[in-house]
């Protein structure tokens, strides 16, 4: 049996490595069990209302995270940016959302 040399183009190699990285990241994220508390419908509606007051970039990241259940890696691919940028945007959005909620309802609310 003859052994043939297999060569991949740089684009194909990058695509292959990106797919492997995505699989590793998603399996790591999916293995974590997250327990989320249930809030009354009034509080949920208030959060939905306040989310619309966020800047568009933050709104997109929050929507993709909590409504579409995407992880940071998937969001980064969707909006064509880095995972660290997505994490920073999400942190700023959650802090801003917490401020908006505190203005409306002074009672302590746990957001992420």
C-alpha cells in the first residue's frame, strides 16, 4: 500500500480547527448545569421592557444569550467578533440592565 501525502489548503485547515474548537467549547458549556430562578411574570415583563432600552450592540448580545440560548462562542461567530468582546459587551449590558431595574424597582434583583 502506498502512502500518499495529504495536504490541506490553509483555509481548509483553519475551518477544520475552528470546527474542532467549537465542538470542544460547546461540549464544555453544555456540560455545566445552570439553575435559573423563576421570577413572577410582572418582573419578567419589566426585564423585557428594560432590555429594549439597552444600546443595540448590548441588546443583540443579551437577546442571543437569553432568548436564543447561544453561548459566547456562537454569538461571536454570529456577530463576527471575538469571544472576549462578546463577554465584555454582555458584562456591560448586565450592569446597565441592573441599573435600569434598580431605578424601577429598588428591591434587589439577581441578574446573572
